[in-house]
C-alpha cells in the first residue's frame, strides 16, 4: 500500500478485483440447470454433512423456508437424498448422492481449469504475489 492510499481506497480496489474475478469464475459453469444457491448448498452438504435442513440453512445463512425449496430442487434432481434422523424421526438428514458429487467435481474442475489457464501467462513474480495475496485474502475472509 502506498503511503497516499487510505484503507478505504485499498478496500475499494480489493473489492472490485475480487468481485470481477468471482464473476468470471461463476461464469465457468458446467450445469446451469442448478442455480448458484443450489450449488452452494450442495457443496456445504458435501463438505459438512450429512446435515439437517436447518443446519444447512444456518451454514448458508438463509432462512429455513428458502433452504427447504433449494433442497427440494436438489432432491428432485437426485443430487441429494434424505434419510430419517436416528434420534428425531421428524427430521431428515441430507446427504450428497454420487450424482451430486460428480456435479461438484465437474463444476470445480471447470473453474480450476479456467483459472489455471489464466495463470499460465503470469510471471513467476506475479505468481508469488498471488500466493501471498491468497493467504491474506483467506485471513480477511475468516
């Protein structure tokens, strides 16, 4: 940061760069029939699951009725499955199906390939800068 740049100015620069990059990454979709909200919930269940619908909603920071609709769509597409909760039969436990895992893997691969292709044109110094920046961005996001 230059001496003349304020924290607010740096924040604006970082925000725009991150948003622009995220937008480009989001556009590298394999299956656009699944919304980004559905994909996010699916990844959450894969990463943290099996979970109840309420737990998925809390992690995703959405209202339970919205999550119910998202999960119903994922279930109809056979990307998740519900099983009875072992202790509370009123609840269902959500887990990712093999088809859901394949979709996540395909989406991840497409985005990683796009980004890897973009990185090939960078100098070693720029790549080192990105490694350090990724570490700092991870700390900011925590």
